[in-house]
């Protein structure tokens, strides 16, 4: 049970519902099918057994009725024989007439004869031709069996009538009984020859089906009579009867399904075996089973479809709700969307709770964003304040150096340029200014630095007219230019060159500063970006300042790249959205 529990815990609700319902339906259908088929098969078996038993009973009854009447006649003859002195010619004649009357009124009897035990001669007979004849020496079993056991009537095996040196198709049976006559002074044998044809006709008229037959066996399982022409099938039937003894069972004989019934014939040592073909009933059983399988399969398929549909009415709304949650999970920023799902009462209640939760989260997010904006403005202000003192210190240091070297004209030009820088960078409160103002700011800065370094480098501007009025962050180019001068061009033997570019590309504003300085390795560039992270120590305060300001203000929509080759120069590019 624990394994089943663990298995189902890892599955979806829809799978569990469908699996459980299908298993329940499968069990119910299988149980009902088993009960129905068992009941049907039991009914069929009972019907077959009843039909076979009734047919066997009918045959046995007809045969036993004949036997009983013969035994009754035998007993009557035994009683009446002493009224006639059959040892004399007149007595024998009178007794012969008596026997003829019996044969006349009993159609099943062919002939009645009385034989003397000592002489083996026929003393009287319903057929005058028999009188005085002797017993056929090769066929005396009926005579001696009757003599040896005076308590029973001896029934011979059915045999064909022998007429005019040929056997006819008419079968007969000898019934013999030891008798006493002349008041017990003499012993003889009464032989009644009866026709077996009526029994054969009854068997032939019985509807036993293809391959069905009747076999009579004695106590030694020898065949007394059979309606089956094939000896092998007859022996196979005897083997079945040997294992059954009495009663009914099913067996296969000669490729046919047979219902077998074995019964006894009273007053004899014989048993009658009835073999009835039940192939039709077996086909009906198989057809019923196939029908049950088809109906069960259809019910199972329909049930599975219905359960699948029912499960989907539950799981589909839940999946829609899950999809809405996944959208919120994958979104880069929170966006409230009302979820409207028509489903069961519980799912609709869950959807309502989800919408209320989302609205509450939206309110909390708005508060957080407002606080973050306020904090970001403070951070930007602090970063800009880091730029201004740093640059002011470097500029004043340059003016001081000019004055000390009595370069008053150049110092004056630097003071004028510094005033213009202050007008753009310090006197205004805006965080964002047009590109033209940022370019003007850098131009004044380069003028100051070019005076300081006595024209050791040159600078060029490549600015598209269509980007001059696009807003950009204040003081993001000047620290880059400063970095080029101090780290790329300072102490350079050849004359340096700085290129400042501004243009639009792929929906973004591109600001680029390039120099032909010493350049740097890729490992150095990677180290710079590592130092830009919060809390990391950086040797380039200006670049880190710009990177953090851009990322804070524009988020993931902006970026900074550094490309450099040793002895070739360095190019720093800032990309920001145009909107």
C-alpha cells in the first residue's frame, strides 16, 4: 500500500482520477462478466446434463420396460408350465399353442422355447420347427449361464438374425432362465428370443447430434452394443465411461464436444452410455463469452472517456490557474492580470483567492517600486556627487600647475571652460540632459585637458544630428574620456587621439569613446567588470560610477562594453534605450 501511495503521489490529479475510476470500472465489469458467464455456463451445463440424463432415462426406461415385461412373461410361463405335461406329445402340443398365443400378443417376442437340461433337446416352442431340435453346440453360453445361476435371467449380447445362411440387419437378444417342470422332477432352460430392433430404432430417433451415439457395456467394459460405427471412437467412449462409472461429465470424442451420461440397466449387468454432441452449446458459450468481452471493452472504453472528460473538467481549470502562475513566475516584472476561469465551485473559489492575492501583491509591489525609485534617485544623486568633486579636484590641480608654470593664458582658458562645465554639470538639478549638452560638457573638459597636456593628444567628435535632442544621463562621457587620458594616452610617445561618437542603432542610443592608447588584455577587462559589482574594490572609480548609474537608471535595457587590443587602443561603448 505504501508503494501504491508513493506512486500516486507523484502523479497528477487527472491521472489519479482516471486510473482509480478505470480500475473500479474494470473490477466491476470483470466481476459482473464473471458472475454472468458463470451463471450462464452453469445453466448451460445443467441444461445439457438434464437433457442427456432425460434422454438416457428415456432409453433406459423403454429398454427396462421391455425387459420387465419379458421377465414377467418368464415368471408366468414358469408358473403355468406344470399345467402341461410337455414330456408327452399332446402336452407339448398344448404348451406350444400356449406359447404361440403369448408371442402373438407380445410383438417384441420372436420365439419362446423350452430345452431339457439332460438331453439339450427342445421340448416345446412357439415355433414348431424348433421342437425336437438340439442346442447349437457353438452357441451354448445362454444355456449354461442360466443353469449355473438359477436366480437371474441371463441376457445375451445382441446379435443379428440368421436367415437363409445370411445375417439380416434385425438384431435380437436371448433371455434365458433355469426352470423346473413336472413338479420339480425335471430341469430345463426357458429361452425367450426378443427383438432388439425397437431399442435400435429408439436410439436412431434420438437427437444425439453429429457423432452422438449410444453404447451398452457389461461389467467387464466389453461392448454389448453400440450405434457408433467407428471402433476407435467406440473404445474412446468406453474409456470415458470407465473413468466416470456412473453419472454425467463432458468429454471430447473424435473432435466433438460430448455430454456423457452413464446409467445402469436393471435386471442386467449392463450399463448404457449416452454420448450427445454439444458443439452448438459450446459455440453458444463461446459466443456469449465473446459478447461479454466486447460489451465489457465497450463499457470500459466509454467509462474511460467519460472519466477523462470528468477529470478534464477538474484539471483543465487548475492547469489554467497554474499557467497564470507560471506567467507571473517567469515575468521580469510583476504584471497583474485578472484570471477568469469557469469551473467547479471549488476551483472558482481558488481562482478568486488567487486574484485577490495578486491584487495584494500588486499593491505591495507598487509600494516597493515607489520606495526603490526614491532610493534610486538618492543613489544617483550620491554617484553624481562622487563625479563632481573628483573632476573638480583634477581640474583645479591642472589650473594650479599652469599658474605655477606661468601659463596664465592657458589657465584663463581653463577657468572659462571650467565655468561652462559647472553651468552644465552642477548648476542644473536634472539627472538627464540632451545629448548636445553632454557633448558640450565633454568638449569643455577636453579643452581643459588639452591645455594641461600642451596638445599631446587630439580629439574628434562624430555626432549624428538626429540624436542631439535625445535625453541621456548627465556626466557619463567625461569620466570615460578622463580614463582614456590617464590610462591610455598619458606618457604615450606618439600623439594620442580620442574619438567621441554618438548615433542611433537598432532602437538604441550608442555613445562610444575610443583612443589609440596602450590597450589592455581581456583578463584586465574581465577584472574591471568584476570590480563594478557592489562591494567590490575598483581601481577605476569613474568607470564603476558610470556602470552603476547606467544599470540603476535603465536596468536590463542598457549596458556597457569594453573592447581593447594591446598597442592598438581601447573602445568603451554605452548602449541605452531611445525611449
